[in-house]
């Protein structure tokens, strides 16, 4: 890892929020493309999904999701469950940040896509009794749409629309369906 990248990575865990945010922006931008240092930080990021600081948990989840494209060994296929678990974080903002990043894992390839689609579909069904169910479901539908836009697999669209159809409340069914309307 280059020294500047290492500095930014180390700053992901700074106490100062501005420093942490600048570092996160740098690292997320850097990981939009495959990087050769993914495994240098992988286990650290997995451990940080359990950190006491919710900002650290959210950052770790987002960086890991971005690193899926830098994972030739397919570790994400085994570690996805830890990320999906982060969508149940005690801090809802952390859960949402995690949820909103998961679709990026699905663009890696068919196996990753299947893990993401199945995980998000299960989460859609499981969240029915949760306080913020409608926001969770909206984020899931939006994640399906982002994944669909990236890979153009009709199966993703079909799965999302089938989930939307299970929503009992017409108001929310329309809201979720609006994600799929073309502008």
C-alpha cells in the first residue's frame, strides 16, 4: 500500500470526524477500481464491523463492499453474512449505510450477484416487524435497482418486482415501485 493510502486508511479511525470523513472519501474513491492492497486490510475491516463506534462500523462495511472487486480469492462470498448482519446494526444510520453499499458486491460476478440478491431478498422479508421497515425495504429495492443498472440482469428486476408485490400497504408498494420507473 502506498504511504498516502496507508495514512488515509489509518485516518479512517481518527477521533476527529473531519479527518475520518476525508480519509473515508479518499479510500472509497480509491476502491472504486480494483486495488492490490485489499487483503492487507480485509481482516482488520471485518473485525471493525464489531467496533464500539458506529462510524467505524459503517466505514468498515462500505470499504469492504467496495473491496469486493479486489477479491480474486472470493473471500466476500464467505464474509457477506457479516456485512448483511450490519444491516441490523443498533444504530439505524449505520445499518442504512451498510445496506446501501451491499449492491456493489453483486457487480463482481454471478456468484456474488446471487449472494447479494438472496441476502437482500431475505432481509426484505425479515424486516417486516422492524421499526424502520419501510426505509429498509426502500433501500433494498434501490439496491436491487443499482445492481440491475450495473449488470442488466432481468432476473434482478424480476426478483425486486416480486418482492415489491408482497408489500401489503399500497402506499409503500407504489413508493417501492417508483424506484423502477424510468424518468
